[in-house]
């Protein structure tokens, strides 16, 4: 077995030594996170003396926890719900993506300096390409206008896409389209409500449909943002950010129409790979990370 093959000891933590480097994920709650096994599998595979720990932090303790992690010599952090926005105001420097998206999901400690990054956008693009879809200049329909939508809409703008954002609260879609339209001159953005009429109107012209709403996520897999009576465009690629379950009802509908589909696990793995590379300076073993997540979430 090569060092990069997923090991049968997937569940073991890396050996913790006196000189081990520590990173972790800060959220509330974090018990459901697959990031600790995913990153620890990667550290083990590359024989790196690093370990990754879950850090349940209440919203009232975010600043203390961030400074505490720096004081304790942590090399970095992942930040998840509900702290991604609050962290922005607490770091010394924001990457351009973190600044535009308004959320930090990865922190790097460089001596006394705290750097805030957002790897969700790159993770999303890497996942699309991995799944065989080249997003450059595509016509995309993004369902939802919340936190995850901001990362995907930013990412699609960076590759000159024409993005239509449909959201239950139409005003949020309009605001997002307006905000990002000023950022990327080569991209085009429009916003509208999410309903049968707008889906029917926009569907025929799109090459990519991205679900960023939680509709279809466990424990409500019966939910879908796309009513069955609206034909899914057969030539479009369907990317659902949900990864639990691995096959959503929306993906089933798209698949039945002949469209290609991918679930959100690719984005989860690739945002983690980007964070891993920021912390360690080494190329992340994406296959190992993917296998660690699949061992927990199941295959498709
Ligand atoms: P969020 O900020 O709360 O945004 C949720 C969005 O979904 C809003 O636009 C909201 O519309 C819409 N929505 C919620 N319930 C709805 C309903 N019943 N009908 C229609 N629209 C509804 O959440 P988020 O952080 O963006 O996360 C959204 C999803 O993305 C979650 O499933 C999360 O697990 C997933 N995600 C995946 C990854 C990954 O790596 N794969 C990364 C991040 C997030 P309104 O504006 O009208 O409220």
C-alpha cells in the first residue's frame, strides 16, 4: 500500500508528539463535523506530525477562543457555523475572497498575526472541475442567497460566469446580484424570487444549477428547491452543496432528466484541501481526505 492510499486505520488520530503542530475546527456545535477525521487522515498519510481537534466554542466566546488558540501555539483553524462572519472583525488581515464573501472559514496564525481566508469559493470551483464541469463563462442558476451562496456566487464571478440568483426572499437575491456585479466586471449577475415561474423561465438557458439552500438535507430528504413539474434542463450540470444524504431529491430529478450531477462532498473536501495547503505548505492528499469522509458519510 502506498502512503497515499486510504488506510484501514482511518479512525486513528496521528501520533501526538512533543513537537506536534495543532489545528482544529471552531464552531457551535462541532460534534457532527467530518473535518477532524478528514484532516487527521491527511496528516497520517503524509507522515506529518500534525493533529486536528474539534473545538466547540459558544458564540459569546469566539474572540477569547481565537486569541487563546494563538496563545496556545495553534498553527491554524477552520471556522464553521455560526462563527464564520464574526471572525472577520477579529483577524488582522482578510484575504480578498474572505473580504468579498464576508466570511472566514480558515485562519492561519503567522507569529502574532491572524490571517483570515475563505477556501469555500476555491473549494467549490475545484469540486466542479473534479466532477468534469468547466465553469469558465458558463450560464449558472444559483438557488439560495445565504452564506454558502455568497461563496459560490463569488467563485462563479471570478471565472466570468453569467449568474442568475433565485431566492425565496427575492430582495436578498437582488442585493447579492448587485453587490457581486460591482466586483467582477466580466461576470453578469441577476437576482429574482425562487418559484415555479422563475425556474421555468430561466431553466432552458442554463448550463449549471447550484443548490445552496438546505432543502433536501437530512433529516428532511423529501424536500427540494425544484418542483417536480418543472422540467430540469437535461444539458445542465447539477451541483448540490448538500452531502448528507449523498443523493438528494434534486439530484435524482436532474439525473432522471439526463443531467450530470455531483453532491457537496467534493466542495467540502476541496475547501479542506485548500486549508491544509495554507497551513502546511504541502499539497493535500485529496483522495485520502475524500475516502475519510466517505467512510463516515457513505458512498453514493
Ligand atoms: P443560510 O445562510 O441559512 O442560507 C440558506 C438559504 O436557503 C437562504 O437563501 C434561504 O432563503 C434559503 N432557504 C432556507 N430554507 C428555505 C426554504 N424552506 N425554502 C426556500 N428557501 C429556503 O445557510 P448556508 O450556510 O448558506 O447553508 C446552506 C446549505 O449549504 C446547507 O445545506 C449547508 O450544509 C450547505 N453547505 C455546504 C457546504 C459544502 O462544503 N458542501 C459548505 C457550506 C454550506 P431566505 O433568504 O429566503 O431565508
